[in-house]
C-alpha cells in the first residue's frame, strides 16, 4: 500500500486495521497542508478519525494548532483520536490549546 505523503522527514500512511493515518518521523509546520487534507478526507468517511503519532519523534506547535482547528470543526459523534508516546509531552501542549474542553478530540498516550 502506498503512503499518502512522504518526504525526507515524514512518512504519512493509512492505518491497516482501522480508518485513520499513521505518521512516522518528524512533523513540521510545512506538513500542515498534506496532513489537514488527509484528515479532512478521513472525517468525510468515518466518525472516529485516528491519528497515530506513536512513531513520531517531533511534532511542531503549528501541527497541534491545525489539529485543534480540525477538532473544533467536528460535530459529535465525530471525534479525533490522537495516539502518541508520552515522550512527545503532548498532554501539557494540547491542554494549552484547550483540548480538555473540546468534546471532539481525545489524546491517548502510551
């Protein structure tokens, strides 16, 4: 299966077992457009949009801002589920963006 997007820093692949996207590498602000496009396409097909960041070493604040905008545009029962390793320290960074008050986004850290 081919990826949705690839460059020297990031590989974006469809998930095999559930609708969603897996990212591998480093995610910079320059990746906002491709990521927003893929997640918007996923939102048109499913209620639970899974974004797997478990293979991501770095994620920029600009990407977290785009995810926040996407989550705010979703209407329940739709939900953005972000899976990430705890070493990305997303809990504090997403809380600063109001994720705790957005019903349509969940962060699952491992």
